C-alpha cells in the first residue's frame, strides 16, 4: 500500500512485466474513497509500463515515457497493490515482482529539478471522540485537501453555514448546549442510516448478499449514503469489473450460520464454479470479530489454485465442508475450518467474466453463488 502526497508534483508508478497467467492490480483511491483508476491485468495488461498520478491542481501534456495519466480529485491518494500468490512455494516469485514495483516523483522520473516541497500537514491525533464530538473538526481539516468539485459546490456552501468548511476550526466545546445536542443527534441519526444502508447493499441470492458498492464518482451519482455505507462495510473495495464480493451470514434457508452448533456444505455443480478471468476464493471469518479463524490446519480460505489438490464428487461437482471439526481424513482436502460461533463467509471473484455465465451486472448476472446448506 502507498500513501501519495500529490501537492507539489505528480508521482510515477512503474510496474515490471508480469507473466500472463498471474493476476495483479493497482487500485487508485482518492480521499472520498472513490476509485479513480486501475493499473493491472484487466485494465492495462501484464506488460511493463509507467503511469503518472497527478493531483487536482496539475495540468499539462503527458510527459515522455508515461503510458497513461490518472488525475486524482484530492491532494492525497491511497494506492493498493495486489499480486496473486499461487501457493506457499510461490512466495519468492511474488516478492521479486513486488521488488519491481517502483514509485518516484515526476521530477526524478524525468531527471529534472524537484519543485519546492510542501510542508507536511499536522494531522490531528486520533481521539476516542473522533466520530462524535470531533467529527466536524476532522472533516474540516481533511476538506482543505479536497478542492470542491462542481457536484459538491452547493453542498459545501450549505455545510459552511454551520461551520463545516475547509481548513476552519470547529470546536465542539464552544457550541451552545442546544447546538451540542443538535450536532450529537445529527451524527447519531446519520450513522444509524449508514448502518442500515450497509445491511441492504446488494440482493439476496441463495443466502449470499450480492451487489456492488464501490466505484468512481460517476458510479455513486450523488448517492453519498451508499458511499458511506460502502466505506463502513469494507473501505477501499474494488469496482465490480475488478472484483465481486458475495458475502454470507445465513444459509440457503435464511438461518444464521453458526459453527458452534452445525456443520455446513457448499457445493458447486459441474461447470458452475465462480466465473472469473483471474481467480476466486471463499474466505472464512469469525462472525463476531470479522477476523480470520485460527485452526489446526492453518487454512483460512479455499481458492481456485487449490482445485488440483481437492476431491470432486462422483458427478464432477465440488463440495466444501464448512465446520469447526475435521470432516475426516478423506474429506479434509475440502475442509474450510469454521469458528466456534457465528460464521461470516466472503467469496471473492477477481476479474469476473462479463459474458454469461457471469455474476455481472451485480444482482442481475446469470451466475448465482450456490447456497450454504446445513448438514441435518
């Protein structure tokens, strides 16, 4: 991951040539948590290349040696690299690729003098009241690095009427008691709306929630509630064309998944594995903490690179055994260890296919994830 300061000048990301069968992506995110661009297998191919990331104040022609220019709406950017690992023995190959990822300021790339550096902002320290009393103080600080875009100009003017304005102080303690109550109540009600929206992202398909809540500014089309809910559900998620994330906390009958009481199966019929150009996985999380589940075989997911080591059913279908105890030596290759309590499953489809069968468009695709079934 990379934090990019784009205030003084653009940065240049160079990637090495990567073998055609290995998936990789570089996701560009702005301070609004919008994805404004991609480099990688799907977006630009696996050949070597150099790409420029510029801030909102940059203008000019594409410099020599640059394959493409990405312009960020905000003065800081978050950049996420993902490189496919095939198996444990592949780790050194991935490290070699990662060592080939290069980042430098544009001036260094062009071998020219650097512009004057911008002083590092004094980012406010995190506090226990960051999302309550201090919420608008943090927001005002961050907004100074986010020039207003046409879509938000009117909104910003309304915010300024109550003291929410780029770079301005906002001292909760100096507010009148009535205003303190209004601010507190407003934040509480707003957060409740965001939580409710998070639970309604996507459609229910065989017990899985299938939808897409991540994209660029055009994708959100002014739906700030969806953008906030997406950030709460899993900030910096990918665009649907890059990855889809069906998630399940219920079985196909709509009953809560509980590893302390039940065992489950997940069966992919013949020819109905997740349709992807890259790879797919099913990852197990503890439903209480959303953390990975410690287990005796150190297995936290099952993915498509593991297929050659797994056993198929006589009819050619593939069954995963989801339970806290081993299903037995003959089935352990297909075992996804579960927690001793609530289960939270996430399926990931990287670079999903766009032609049928496909999970795209989200919620309307011809491929549906099979339901998780309780073993009676």
